[in-house]
C-alpha cells in the first residue's frame, strides 16, 4: 500500500489540472514581480520539461483574461471594444 501512495503522489505532482497549473503560474508571477504571466508560463514549462504547446488546455479562464490584458498592454493583441456607440 505505501508504494501505491507514493505512485499517486508522483502522478499528482507530474500531471496538472487547470486549477493547479494556474496556482503555480500565479505563484511564479507573484514571486517574480518583473516577470509577465507569459514569461511565467514559459519559465514553468522550461523548469518542468513541459512542451509549451500543450499548455493552452491547462490555462483557466481567469488566467486567460490576465494574459489577454497583458498582451494588449504589450501590443501583442489589438485593443477591442465590445460596446457599440449609437450613431
């Protein structure tokens, strides 16, 4: 039985769900104030030997919004307006 518990802990530490992934990225971002969310994700992937292309399915909606705001500030994305002005 102890071996089963060790295997389960190892599996939990290697496989991420969106919540756990987001927590890790938030922690990296808060510990390194000069690091953007995008940089934090790349750093996390390099540190854990994770392919960056496999990350999109792990990004939670709140984290996506933060990345989007950051990308707009860095001019990676165009600013969009959802409100229509009556003419």
